[in-house]
C-alpha cells in the first residue's frame, strides 16, 4: 500500500509529519481522524484534521489542518433524545 508523508498544522499534532495511506486515486483522505484514548480525568476524544491544498512555486501538496470545531464537538457527550423531565414545582 502506498503512502505519502503529510504535514499536520495546528492542534496537538502541529509540525508532525506522518505517512498517510493513499486512496484508490492516489490521494490522501479529505478528513483524518486521530482517536485519543482517555487518560486520567480527561475523556477519550477524536482529533479531526481536514485536508488543505498548499502551493509552493509551480508545485502543490496536501497537508492537514486542525479542525477545532469538529474536534471539540466529538468530545462532548451526546444528549439523549426524548421528553425532558419537568423542572417546575410539583403539586
């Protein structure tokens, strides 16, 4: 399987270059999710990076930029759907 060394910008992986497996069209995925296990009091979460095209001179390359909104959203517990419990005074 082919891979491409891809730079990560922003977030906890800022400045890191990792080999990312290439897809069938020899490109890196649009999003790259990094699961982070729970440690101590901090819950498990997923870091989300989004592919960004960078141009240098006449050549271009892909890199991943940290998506804080998507990463923050993945750390919040999901709320249960259904009727809310009454909060008013009881009779």
